[in-house]
């Protein structure tokens, strides 16, 4: 397929983005990203799958808007054989403000950056991380999910053998206005107390708070939730990365993360923050996901300690939490 190449000048270090967009908005994406200073080339499915991107691009943007069946059928092969990292897009470009393209360009640049360019981890002490002083509540686990996530999370919760001594925050990529509906559905269909996150709520064992779309969750000195407006909305909403980083910053080794089914790579940066803070990181296995890109990207960071089906992770979590409780009681 013909390339819509754009250069930013001889010797440029800006990444080249290969765009696979059989639904029809490939050229528009290429021109929009070109305006943000990136180099772009539009490719077809064969080029993306057979390794021809090596040396030509640093990242592949796969556009799923109006994608034909042959692309959806080839996603597993694509994620296994593509020579570069992949970012999935599900958003129609038409009518989107320039700021959206700017955020997309920043995301692509961040994913294309070499790992050695990542920032140094924060100091390892709980005080230096700004953690909640004298926190003695339950472990705080973030459940991150996107496409296929609601079913995976429901399976995880349904198979839990009892109510665990842990508090959960669910960050599910979802449309604005659907947070209350998701919380209500999970509240009716599981043994857990599930509520939309609200200002002033505190972590309680067996409780799940669903993260809002338009605000970010923070914690005050008493570990209470505080919702703050997000002045620069992320590419993914709610941002799993942002929530994981906040939980890691506040709760350190009392933080945990499980990344479930989803497109894209949201959560891959956040799980590194949890691991650096001494927390625990797990992910759903590829075979049980509707789309495995998100947990696979998390696993590619090297910090995921356990992978499994939702049911396997559920049983393992109960064992893990009881073992922690026993170890603390024996101290």
C-alpha cells in the first residue's frame, strides 16, 4: 500500500509511526500526526504482520474504527508478529479537536521511546513517596480493564471464594455517564459492595469503587478518596496509569494491580510504579482475554508476577491475602 511519508528534516529523532487503518481514516490520521511533528507511513495488513516495519517505523498505530472482519480476525497474529510496539485507536477522527491529536502524538512518542530513557524511580521509602502516614487499612488493589474487561472482572469477582481482606478500585475504560450503571450491575451480580467513587470515601475491605471518567482519584492524609478535575484528559479514560501511579505513591507495598482484557497499553507505565513502590502486579493471561494487548503490554515491562484466567487470579488473590495476613499476625 502506498506510504504517506512525512519527514521533519534531515537527522530528525522524532519517531516514525506506521498507520494501519483499513476502515478508511488512515490518510487523515497520517496528516494529523504529521502536523504534530511525527513521521508517518500508511501500511496494509500484510506489511504490519510480516515484519516489514522493522527499520521503517518505531511504533504501529492500528485504527479499529470501521475495521473489517479480516483485521479483527488477524489481531492475535498481529500482536505476536509485529516488529514494533502497537497502539490501538477506537476513536473517530472526524470532529475531534486538535488537542486530541496532540495527546495521541505524545502517547505515540512515549511508547516509541527506548526504555533507558524512562525516568529514574522515586526513592524507595514510604515517607519519600509521600505515602499515607501510618496507614493500617486493607491492601488497595487497582483492577484495570478495557475492551472485554467488564466480563473478565465479573468472572474474577464471581469466583472469589468469600470476601477478601482487600479494597478495590476498578478503572474500566467506559463512556461518560456509564460509571453508575457499571457499579450498579456489579453490585447486583456479585457479593461485593460496589459503588461509584465519590469524594470522602475510605478504603474498606470487600468494597469496590469504580473510578470516574472526568476526574482523577487522589488520596488525602487520612487515605480518603478525593476527586479532582483533570485539566488535561488522557488518551484513555479513566486513565489506569494515573490511578496506579497515585495508589503506588500513596500506599507503597500495600498497593496491588491486576490488568485485565483490553486494547492499547494503558496500565503498562502504572504497573511499573506499583512494582517500584514494593507492591504486587498481576495480569490476565492472553488466551482468556477478548483482546490481550493491555495485559501483554503490562507483562512486557517485566514486573508482572502472576498471569492466569480471571478465575485463577481470583483464587490466587485470596490465598495471597490470607498468607499476608498470617505473616503480619506472626510478627
